[in-house]
């Protein structure tokens, strides 16, 4: 066994060579190893990392996907077959787009309407620089200015959401350390909580009453806070339990708060099978009258949405979800209750 390990280590590349071969920085490789469990380098007699050829080839595929705009969290954990399949799909889509663009247009195309503020994009680099400079005051000032300029709804969708992705990518690529990501999260959380506290209460009674939380193993509460802000703007009464509420306690809380909706936020940190099983178990334990809304960046949520579960893939879909709930509630309230059937008269 030792001879086999020695032979495998001898055929593997040192980290500097992998950096040259793939274009991926050494710090990025180390961060991915800690965060995603890949790559999984061997160790030579001196304890230095050595990367087997098959892992180097896989890293090359990942580097190509990153160049194509994919995020590390979506691709680093994929095996070689899945990486090749994704590259094939992206190359096919790009080729089709190029072919379509090359075709002459016979009819004039109407000019699109002026973009709405949230579609224009926000320059993220000043925010990222404030995080890198370890300057929470500067970051808080930038966020506060953006909030005042755009309003809370656009601030959440067009500033905080892309910033979350950018900070996560910077951490995955080794640009940010854990403490810098935590600094960012703490400052954004404070700004959002202050903005929520400044909102007027919903018209009494605010409907629907939405209970917000995450399930055990889902640690990140920032996405939950973003959803709460957008739902509050829609006139919902929001009750947040924070993160990691066990299923039994969540069902009890839904009853105690007379919740119309239970809303869960998921990050892409747990196996897909566990996520689907947890959602299925919760749906089975909640009364049929309580809606279950799920969302987040976990792809398992959208592969096959279960009956009685509503999935919100992006924040922009929340207003339509609230509107749909209210329409269904109004229709149910307008429907006359069925009369009990009178017992048949029997002749003695």
C-alpha cells in the first residue's frame, strides 16, 4: 500500500505547477479544499500538497466554467462527467446565440423600454473595497446611501443580493477570509434591521401572517432577513424565528402564531436528498391551511416542487406569491360554506 501511495504521489503535481496549469491561484485551491472538499491533494514525505493528474484535469474544467461565468459554489463539487456535460450545454447555448445573432433581421425591432433602476446594475467594487479595507463604517455609509437612493425593495434585490454573491465568490477564490465575510454579513444585517424597524406596521390585520426561519443545518440568516424586508413591504405580518428551528418546534410555532404561511430559506450547503426530505416532512406535519414557501440558492428546491409547496427561485417573485395567496384567500372567503345534509326522514 505504501509503495502504491508513493508511486501516486510521485506522479502528482505540486501546487505551484497546478497553479500554472489551471490558472487557479494557490490560495483559491486551499480555500476550495476547506470549503468544498475538493481538490483532495496527496501529501509527499515533506507534507507538501501533491495533486493527482485526474484532479488537475478536473480543475481545468472548473477553470473553464468559471471563465464562462459559473460560480465556484455551483461547479467545484461536480464530478468530471457533470463538468463535461455542463460545458457542453454552455458551448451549445453560446453557439446557438452566435448563430441567431448572425442572422439578418428582416423587420425593424422595437426599442426596449427604459430599464427600471434595479435592472441598471450597481457598481459593487466600492462595497467590496470597504470589506477588503476592514472598514465597517465606510461599508455602512455606502449601504445607507444606496438604501436612501433606491428604496428598500430595490436595495435588497439590486444591491444586497448581488453583493452576497460577490462576497461569497471572493471568499471561495481566496480574496476574502472568513472574518471579512462575517464583517460584511454583520454590517448588512444591521442596516436591514434598522430599515425594517423604520417601516410602518402593516394595515391591521396584516395578511398573510408569515413565519420565517431556516431548518437545522441552515446557518445563514441574511437571506431570511432579505425575504422579511420584501414581504413586509407587501403588507405581510412577519414573525421571524431566526435560524435552525427544529421541525417539531416550527409546527408548534405556526400554530401558536396562527401563521398563514411558513417561509423557509435554504443555502446550498446540504445534500439534495436531505433538503427534499426535510421539506416533505414539514409539509406533512403542517395543517393543509398553512402554505409552505421555500426559496434560496439550493438547486434541489426546484428540481421537483412537491404538492402544497411554493418555490420562489428569486426575490422578484415574492410579490406575485403574496398576491396569489391573497387571491386564493379571498376566493375561499367568498365561497359559501357547504350546508350539512339533512338526515332522511323515516316512517315508523
